[in-house]
């Protein structure tokens, strides 16, 4: 254990340097310094395949209509009906493909 030997603590990059509260500057050495002075933020990389141009300004009346329809709050019953309709549509498409592929 080493107490108050600043030079030995500063020369080791694997330990935080500084004190707690008023006894020092805090942990600012090596990885700990990077953590202390970094601000985390979210970075999202996405492709533009499903990026709709209606999301961006200028908002024309047609863009506003599309956005209002897309952002309409659905109830659970509406979501169940929508899922059932989508499932039935997928089954119908598969049936047509199987029927005409023979």
C-alpha cells in the first residue's frame, strides 16, 4: 500500500490518480481519465433503404397526411386485426406461389 506518493501513482497508467472529494482532482489518469472526461452518446448507423423522404422538411400537405397516417396510435384490437390480416396476406401469397410454380 502506498499513500501520498504522487510520482509513483502518476507513473502507473493502470491506477487512477487523484483523490476523492476535496482531497484531489479525481481520477484523470489513463483509462480512468478517459472515462472521467468522456460524455457517452448514441451513434446509430443505418442504411437509407427504408428511410422515407416524408420524414424531412419541407412538410407539404401530402407529407403531413402520410406522417399522420403512419403515426396514428393503434389500439390492441387494431394491432391484432392488422397482424391477422398480414398473416392471411402472407399465406395467400405463399398459396399462389405454390399453385403456379407446379
